[in-house]
C-alpha cells in the first residue's frame, strides 16, 4: 500500500510542477530571439558571457519541454538535471542582481526539487517505468 501512495504522490508532484513549467516556459519559448537573449543574459551570473540567445533558447526549451517530460515521466532524470542547472543559473542571476534570497528562493526551491527527483525517479506511474527507460522494474519500491 505504501508504494502505491508513493507512486501516486510522485505523479501528483510531476503533474503539478510539470504543468507550472509548461505554463511558465511557453511564453519564454514563444518570445523569440529578443526574449531568448534577455533570458540567456542570466548566464553572465556564472561567468558565461557569450551566445546569450542560444542559452536563452535552451532555457526556454528546457522549461517548456521539461514540463511536458515531467508530466509524462519521460526521461525524468536527465530532464531534472537540465532543469536543476537552469534553476541554478536563475538563482545566481537573482543573487548577482542584488534581488536577494527572497526573490531567488523560487529558483532555489525548484532546483532542490529537481535535484531530489534525480535520485527518487519518476515512480511506477511514468513512461520511463512503462517503457523501461532509465528505470529498472522492481517488485518492491
């Protein structure tokens, strides 16, 4: 009984967070090169000062596409790694801009969540599990 509640809980978490990242990532993805350049400028906070449009586009695709993958439980671990890196850059940008921990906290919290999901995995109610991608089917979770 405990494993089924765990898997359902992971499904609810993936649906909620995935939905929010789709909602948040879509306007960034559709914003075009001007938006991508602004987004990609955040990499300056970690010392990357070239190709901001490319990095912004990658961030937008990661957030929107990552949200879809979270919902489906597809390629969860690599997607969570990419989302975690995106959140590290966002948090660093906020801190570098002097926005403080209160503004950076959302990115930090999401980064911690994605880091945790790398280890926890998507649960049984996921395409990774059903297709045998990155997951071993186990008799007991």
